[in-house]
């Protein structure tokens, strides 16, 4: 699979910007899903624990599927663009 194009990364970043807030006056600037106080980190914590997205949405019903999908897609494209993490 070829790496994502610059245009794909830019489009994902625009979608991400619509779904995420990062305000220094809220949660000390930690990224949260827009319109909520739910940290983006909580999505990755759920996934890392082996939980499915439905479990995440049960715990955080104010987060939309569109918001979660935008975060996962941006992370996926970024990883594909930069390659594996180096030790």
C-alpha cells in the first residue's frame, strides 16, 4: 500500500480539527472531542484495553461515531505517512 498523499493527510487534518478541541483553559489543553469534555486519550485507552467502539460509546455517549472515526483515520494516515515508530 502506498503512503497517503499530502491531500489525504490535509483532508484528515481538516476533519480532525472539526471534531477536536484543544483549549488551554479546558483540561489544561488536553485534546477533547468537540462539544464534550471527553479526552481523545480515552478512545485510545479503550482500544488498547481491547474494548470495541461500542463499549467506548456506551461509556462516552456524547462522542459521535464521526468524531471517533476522524481521530482513528487521522492516526492511521499519520502512521502510514511516517512509517513505523523507531526505538
